[in-house]
C-alpha cells in the first residue's frame, strides 16, 4: 500500500524501498516482485527492472504486466527481443 502510494506520487525510489520491504517479509510475493520491477522502470534502473520482471515471470509465467514491463526494460537496454 505504501509503495503504491509513493509510486502514485512519482517517488519511484521510495516505492522501491517499500516493495523491497514487502519482499523481505514474503520473498514469494508476486505483487511485490512486479511492483518493485515497475518502480525500477520508473527510476530508469533498466537492468534491475529487467531482473525483477524476469523473476516475476518465473513465479507466474502468464503474468501479462510482467511480460510487458520486461519488454519495456529490454527496449531501453537495446535488447529486444530480450536476451
């Protein structure tokens, strides 16, 4: 909730901090992983975002937002298709 609130006001760094706390409490939280990757995208931390989106897809292979955001991060890194 706090991570989403920070992200909603454009504070991607604080959002990432809160989502990391979610993952500290529950490392298998798909929402935590996807949202942390999304916060990294907004902070322009492309490599980190790509890693989190890959982890999201490993947890839930059919997660459409994770696939989309993986593609966004890969494009920013000049790695499309993602390799």
